[in-house]
C-alpha cells in the first residue's frame, strides 16, 4: 500500500502517487500543494473614492457603475 508523496500527508495513494485530496488539487490548480487559487489576490476594487466594492464593469462596483452611467460622466 503506497502513501501520498506530499510531506506530512499519510493518506493512501489514489493516482499519480498522490492521495485523493492532493490529486484533486493537482487537477484543479496544477499543483498538489496549493490550497487556495491564486486569483484571490488579483480581485479589483472600485475606483470610486473610499469605495472597497468589488469591480463589476469599467473599474466600478455595481453601485458606482450604475451612478456613473446615469450621470453620464466618463
Ligand atoms: Zn496527500
Ligand atoms: Zn464603488
């Protein structure tokens, strides 16, 4: 019975010398040691002053994108 090749992992191998969990990560992220996807860091924030809203379109969050569209400012 083989054990997963990842350090500190004692689960039995499912495929490619990795356990089910680490094999799943290899498929999803291309690296069995990544827990979270990297794109978390690249989330953009609204350009409106003092707004931390997540960007929806044209650099603004849903609320400010709507305001910017209604007022017609570019
Ligand atoms: Zn493992
Ligand atoms: Zn905003």
